């Protein structure tokens, strides 16, 4: 029996794609247009139940019944269990009529953020600072090395698409998702995204690549009041500074660097000449006119998650993120997104809608084929038809390997940014240490830990950027609103600073408002994801902090509220300007 041309690796990719598309039913094609979330059981078996924070159809139903072959793995699991689950999933796909392999994607897994809607703590993977910390170092060679580390660890467990890098510019100080960016500079972000894509994909996309899905096109920084368009009250994206093209610069760099995929954001552009006021995933002016035609992107466009249907997440009903087209039916939304230029629907699993759109004549099968070709082509280029399985033993050797762990730890130290130092640092000998927010066991390796500040020579205080608590499972993870410490908390902090010379370290997931702390701390350091050991090594002169602020730190919330969301570093009289950092 002869081998089908699409299964023959000696044939050109385009020939294999055409052969496979010609063999597919409409239902099988429709399944390719969905890229939904999938969980696994902790023991590495396939999850068939529909409970949990992200209830979905069972795995077998999605693969064998719905013909889906693109999945976003949600949750943290053991390395061997993940590898074994991937092999079980790929075996399930291999047993389908055409045996199309699964493409698995993931949100970031190499830093300190733990937000089920945006990224996962590193767990077994090597731990690095957030992208903001890489921007604080500002070294493309390091970012390429980071991308290569991500590539090697992802490949080991069968993850082939990175739902990152996030290359929005951090131009609205209140925005929740700044820690995943490379800061407020378009120039720095452009240089670092090129390096990151080289690290993930290599010189060109191939069997040893992880495909990069850059987001959130055309730049998710200019959100009104810094609210996130994942939620209805944050849907509006505005450009009062007239800098729309400024936010495009990193995406132009990413396209030139050969990124394989692009994710448009949820945002609804308001008052932008030439752009329809509908969410970017439905916006033909943006996806076809800007991304395809002006920037020349010919890869996969995958919408952000949940544009079509309402969903149950964490026990809550979440409205579809169909901003500007809320009045349309699910089928009409899908048709509008395809008309706009989208290839795939993130976080959705309703291929029957596409089948009906074609049968009704609203969408042609040729239009579906155009997207299916792009999606299948990437599978062939990634070598998934030839090598879909992974080696669990090799996975355990690779994920969290000492080489990668050491690189991540060194980056944590380098990224720390010394904002002030009033002759406190470096610390010497073994002082009596009072610590808050620092593990006492770790601190005991550097000094004598005491329980009362009155008995301390030095205090070390770790803080996080303030935020307003928001109701609901999902929104509680997105830290939004005020950047200033409330009156009671600030009073307690200042009392400690008055009682003992204090090193304050603030985790800058957003630009904190801290003029009083800056004025009264004996030393002030910013971190973007760093262990206690990394901080104390710098404090005691065992490592060098090299970071420079990737955005300015505002003086007040009034200054933040008066700034323009799309304009970088636009607050009046900041406490620390962009790029500030002292040598230590």
C-alpha cells in the first residue's frame, strides 16, 4: 500500500499540505480553526471530566469527535507526567482517520507570575525574572539565550507554540499586564523581541523550533484608565497622544524577525481614523489592512481567548469578549472574525459553527481552506508528522537542568535595580537582621535573624506594587487600579524605616507610587521576579545588580491619572525616570 503524499517527508511542504487538505471533510477542516484550553490529570492521563476552573469537553471528545488538533495546556504539572500526557494525547490523535498530530501551546512558564489567565509560576522549569526584568538588563544576547532556554525546555515536554512574547508597550502605569512586557520603550522592545524570536524559533522555523505567537496586536498598552479588556469595563483602547504607529514598532520588528503567529487583543479602538470601532479580533482594518497588507505578515492569526461564546470560569459566567459586536450571534461573530482575517479562534471549541456557516453559504469553503493551509503548514514545518512523541526520561533531564537554572538565577540578580543607596549597601559581616517578606531561613545564611526591629542592625523589607482588590475569580488575578500604598500600610512601612536602617525591595509588576518610601529607605531596590537569595546576594555584595528602570515611577496617582495612556513615560515629575539605576 503506497504512502499518502502528506505522510511522505521527502515531498515539499506545500505539496503535503495540498494533499492533506484535499482529503479532509468540512468537519475536519473546521476543527483546525479552534485552539482551546486543555487540562491533564496529575498522573499524566487524559482528562475526560468537565469540572475544574476551566470546564470543557473531555479530551477524547474534542480530538476524536470535534477534530481539534490545537490545544493550550493550562495548569502546572510534573515534568514526567506532562511528557507522558503529551504522548497519550498524540497517540489519540494518531488514531483518528487522518492522524493529524496535535500542536500544543502554553502561556509563559519561566517566571514568578502565577495567573491562570496569563502565565504560570516556573515550577519545574528554570526560573527567570519577568520580561520587565530582562528589559531592565536590556541585553539582546541574554534575551536570545532566554528564548533558547525556553525552546529547549518546551521541546522536551512537547510544547511547540509559545503564547508569547507579549510586546505591548507599558505606557499606562495602571495596566495589569505590564510585567509580561519589555517595558515602555518601543526601541528596546523591538530589539528584544527580535532576540526572543531568534531564541525560540532559531534562524528559521523548523523541527527544533517553538513557534512564537506574539501579542497583543496592534499593541495593548493604551487602555483607558489602565483597565484590561479581558473585562467589559476595560474594553476601550484610546490614543490621546496620537502615537498609534509607535505601538506598532515592536510588531513590525517581530514580523521582520519571522514570528510564526500573531494574536490580536480584545481592545475596542475608540476614535481612531480608519479603524472600525470593533474589537481587534473582528477588525478587518487592523488584521487585513494593517497586519497582512501594510506589515506583510503571512503567518497564523489566532484570536485571543473567548471571543465567540460566554464561558464558565472559576464558577463564574464570563461574557464573550466580543466588544463592539455583542449584538451578533456566535455564528455572525465567527464570520466577522474570518472576514477580518483571523485564522483561528483561541479558547473556543465550536467547529459546528464553521460547518454551518459554510453550508449556509455565509462563508466559503475556500476561505476556510486558506486558514487550514496556514495551520497545517506549520505542523509540517515543525516536524510534528515525523516526530510527535517525546522521551519522558529526556524531559526530566532537560526541564530545570542545572545549566538553565544557573542562567535564570544569574539573570534574576542582574535585573535587580538599585534606586537609592544611602551608604547602606553592600552589607558586611553578619548583622542582626529583621526581615519582612523574606524567608527567615534564607536570611539566616546572611545574618542573625531577630524578631524585633529594636534588636536589628538592619531591616530587609520586601513589598509588592499595590493594587485594588477586584471581585471575581478571574479579575482577582489581574492587579489593577491604584499604584499607591494605602494610608495605614504606608504608616506601618514608614514606622519601620524610622526605627532601623532598612533595605526596601519592591516588586514592580507595575510602576509603584512610592515617593515617601524612596525618601526614607536607607536603600531601595526594584525587582521584577527574583528569589530572596538573589536579593540578599546583591545586598551583601556577592553579586552585581545591573538593572535600569524599564518605565518611570510616578510621583502620585494624580500624575498617573493626568497622563496619556498611549504615551510612554508621560507622568509629571516622576520620582525616578525611565532608565534610572545605580551601580552597586
